[in-house]
């Protein structure tokens, strides 16, 4: 039981890191200078980091929930 919980935790961390890389890569294409006054400033960089972490959390939660639901659907029948 504990081994499977450890494996699941490691899997969740790996998925989160992969999604983080994809989100950071995709967010780089946004023209941030249209939304902030100083795009090279600390506030703009902080905004990019917070936006990346928020999107990563949402996408990872969706993917892991979907995986959990799809594996649990066998108990329906």
C-alpha cells in the first residue's frame, strides 16, 4: 500500500514538472509588453511566474483527475 502511494506521488510530481515546462514554453509566446508598463521589471517577471504556476496547477489537476476518473470507471459496472 505504501509503495503504491509513493509511486503515485512520484508520478504526480513528474506530471506536474512536465506540464510546468510546457506551460512555461507556451507562455513565452504571450506579448507581455501589451499588458504591463515595464515588461523587463520585477513585477512583470513575478506576474509571469504566478501565471505559469496557476496554469500548471489547473492543467495538472485536470489531467490527474481525468486519469483517476478513467481508472475508476471500471467499478461502475
